[in-house]
C-alpha cells in the first residue's frame, strides 16, 4: 500500500517545489513528496484527502512530478545530479527523471 494525498489546494513539496491543486502526491520524506505530519495538517484543514492505494508493481504515478513546470523539473534534476541528456520537452524530462529514480 502507498499513502498519497489528493491536494485540494496548492501546496509546497518537501523540496520546496510548488504543486497545484488537483495533484496527487506521495506521502513521505523524499523531496517530491509531502511529509506525513504536513499531510495530516493539510487534511485537517480540509485542503487535501489522504488515502492508501494498492501499488503492487510500483506503477502508480504519485510522485508529483506531473504538476512541476519545466523550470522546476530542470532545477530538481540539477539539484539531484540527474543527467537530462537531450531531453527538452516536459514528457522527455519526466521520463529522464523517472528512469533515473527507477
């Protein structure tokens, strides 16, 4: 089971990236997630809904990266020393980051 939060209002992730309302983000300690304590506070303030989802193959996209802008993705890649190679578009950059993390 994977704990996620559906954001009903915009929020900042652990790594200070801004995520728009409507994004589903993992709950945890990684830069692209929201901490457990913060997720509870968001839910308590009626600004998000925490749930647990089955993810037997690790295929659920709850990493929050889809909500990042291209500049935010590039900064994340730079901060994490991820080589983007020739990736220029958002889908290409997302693929490079996710491949690196896999």
